[in-house]
């Protein structure tokens, strides 16, 4: 079976995968869930002004090297797509496939702020300042969650669970662009999983060159709203079977 590394998105840690990781392990996979710098429970009051995208890339690279993991299926959710692409630049020889679970696909030389535009950056920085720390983005309240991720399908219980565990995200991660110039990284097999109830069109479709594509009929957090189907899909991808839509 496969070695699977799960990378979360903004504001959350490896605990986000708690409904998925044990089932993938039960299916025979070697599963590792990552919590990135600045997002651990003990980091709540830490200075994260210098924690940027490169920091998070190094987090994952260091874990792969320390655990001597190879032929890794590297799975990312949301913001984590930027992280795994940066990891691929550094250690493509350790990676078997990149899996973007409704995740960001970075463009070389373009930060998340630059890609989304000045209005987005102004809004994010204003939200951080209003939260009391201009270097951190607070977790979403219910109104913001529904505005940015309509159709998210997250239950009231799961909203409370997310809010209790989330840590304000280091803002510097949004302002750094990646240099993407490693041919070995560009040649890695890639799968994009589109959550169909997303606000914006999917960046990848069934006929996008160089990509495998699958869908999950849910909102942006499938590991919460469709955990069984997410497990089945990731198991199929990691095992080299056709990844049918769920």
C-alpha cells in the first residue's frame, strides 16, 4: 500500500484529517497528518511574523527526510496546495503523486495575495487587524464562512469543533511567491479533486492536460462532510485505481 501525507489548509492542523486518516490506515496505508508551523496549539500566542510559505514547505520537507518517506502520495487541502507544490520543488524524488483536494494551485512568481488581487489582500489584512494581530488571520466566524464558502455543508457541531481547534493563520504565507523551475517536480503525476459545491469554477477539469481529475459532490471540507467518500477516493488514488467521482 501507499505512504500518504496529509497537509491541511488555513488555520487548522493535522487533526482536521481525524475522520480520514484512521480509515486510510485501516485500508493498509502508512498515513502521516501534518501540522504546520504557527498552527500548533502551543503557537496560539507565538510570534509568527516570520512564518511564511517557505517555512511551511520546509516543515513538510523536513518531515519527509526525518521519517525517510519515499514514494509519497502528498495530499493537500485548500491553502496546502501551495505547500505541496513547494515541497515537490525541493524533493521530487520522494514523491509519487501530488493530490490537490479542492486546493490552491500556485503560479510561479505569484503569491496568493497577488493572484487574488488587491481587494482580497485589503480585506484579509483588515480582518487580521480587527482580530488584534495584523500578522495572523483569525478563523472564520459563521457569517464569513458562509460568505466565502457557500454550500460548505458544515454542521453546527463541526463549526464549533473547527473554531475550538483552529489557530489564527500566519499572514506572511499569503505574501510569498514560489519559484517553480524544477522539471522533475513539474513532471510528477497530479490529481485534482474538485468539490463541486465550490464558489468559483474548478481550475482543473476532466480534459485538462497533465492532470487526473475526480469530483466529490460536497462543499470545500469533504473530510468533514463526506469522510467515507473522501477515504474511498484517496484510497483509490493512492492505490493506483481509477478515481471515480463520489
